């Protein structure tokens, strides 16, 4: 959105929400539930996984996981075993997949907690079977094939051996191959040739697994952009991450409203100081901004320690006193400044960094465009010292 296109007449300053002292993130769980329901409709026959890794993309893992379950998410997904075990400790008992493992990880604890685990290589399968033997349980395993992303996943050249080893472990009773899966590299770029190429490799990997005697419960490759735009990639399960939180995977895919999604997080702060300064006054470290004339500066008590990107210096949008403002000068660790020009505000008034856009405030995707990143990073990087207030917790 062009700042110049915003209304020039200031509205009355927003008064702070009760309990908002310095900065806070409001998490609208009703919006999250509505997003999950919209994604389930679009999945059309496939089950839905709500990915809650990285503290639910900065939104708060436990409350968001509960809300996703309330809205019908049959699966949850985490990256690390610590995240998965925290969900179990909080009382979650549904299907749960954890995929980012290193040698010596807490396999036994995960198996005993009925967490599905992922294997991309024989070393992982060996550690899984050893842990399953030790605890006398059958491990639920998802075998991952690298169809072209080039991160985790078994290379196609090693896939036949991995599936044969997994079938042997099934015969022994230590493993149940619950899933075969992969991940797209460019599903957020509709029409990219890698999409069809990866689907072809995935289908061949499924055929190889079947020839080995494996019969997985779920086959899955679709992430958020594929769930939204590639029904041929849905298979048995779609893994929705950023879309659960009401953000679009990329501008090329569409805006959230195109898919019936609504941003879940609103980030607000309270002005700590408002003061008049003369023309030529330097602002923040390095004086990369100096006031063009006599003006009013407002201090927002949030900085890169709270997740405000330092590279938003001079570009990050903020709604203050009814208008979009731009960060003036450098973002510091705990604070940044906006130039109000001829407008007025008072200490304690709200500065809205981003939200769903209902009141004209910037969105997380506006911040992403301003700083040359993606919406995922904007919400996920909101720091631990920013309190989260979860609204509409009851379905």
C-alpha cells in the first residue's frame, strides 16, 4: 500500500487496550478457527494438519493448537521433538507429526508419547527401531523422499533401500510406516516447472514404497500454497502452516481474503514519549534521518529485541494518530521513532504495527514488502518478551 494514498486527515488517537503497557500481541483464536475451517473446505477430502512449529509461527503454540483442534484439524505438525512433547504435556492426544531430528534425539520419549516421527535416512530408521525395541512399542514413522527441495528427505537413489529397510522393521514389529511424504520447493510460484517435476518424483516414490510392501495411512506433499492452489497435490493430508494464521504464502498465490483467511495477530504498542523538535534534528543512531522542519516525534517502545526488524529502519509502516507513518531513522534494540509532522498524539496512545487491516493499519504482509522479506518472518520473529493475549479462546 502506498503511504501517500492514506487519508491525510488524522483521526482521533486510538486509546490503549486494557492491560497493554508497552507492547503486546493480540491473537484472535476465532479467526484461527475460521481459517482452519476454510482450509478444511479447500482440502476437499484430504485430512488437514495445522503446523504449530516455532511457537505457532509466533502466535503461541498451546492455545493455537487447541483452537486448531476445535476447528477440526485432525493432525498437528511440529519441527522439533521438544515442541511435540510440549504439546503432549499440555494434554494434546491427537495425531501429531514431528520431522526435524538429529542423531541421539529423544526418540524413545516421542514413541512413548505416540508422536509420529520422520525418517529421511537409514541412520534415523536404525535409531527409531532401537528406541522402539527399548520401550516395547511400535513406532509410527513417516518416510520422507527428497523430490527436489534439496533439504531433508532421502535422495531418490537411496529410496528403494530405505523403503526395504522400513518394511523389514515393519515385519519385525518395531515400526509402522504411517506416512510417506515430501515438501515442495516452489509451490508459492504458480506454474513453476519444479511443481510438476516434484509430483512426478513423489508418485514414483509412492509406487516404489508399494512394491516394497508398504501401505502408508497418509501420503502428503502439500504445504500451504499447494493446499490453496494445487488440488492434485492434496493426496491424503495437507500440511497448512502460515495459512492457518491468516497470511498468504506469497503475493503470487493471492491475498488472504481470496481464500477466506483472516490475519490472526495484531501487534500494538503504546507511545512512550511525544515531543516537538526543530528542523534539522537528528533521529536515532547514525542520524540517518533528520527532521525536514519543525515537527513532532513519537517514541514507540519496541525494537529489534521484540522482533521489529532492524532493516525496517526508514521503511517500516506504523499506524499512529490515524495515519500510516514510517519508521524514522534506525530501529534500536528497544525502541524506534516516527515523525508525526503536523499531527498530534499523546503519551499512552496506541501505535499499531500490524493487524488484519480493518482499521487501516498495516498488515504483516505490508511489513514484509517494506523490508524485503515474507510475512512468515514478520510474525514468527515477534520476540518472547512481547506478551501474547489470546482472544476468543472458547469455540
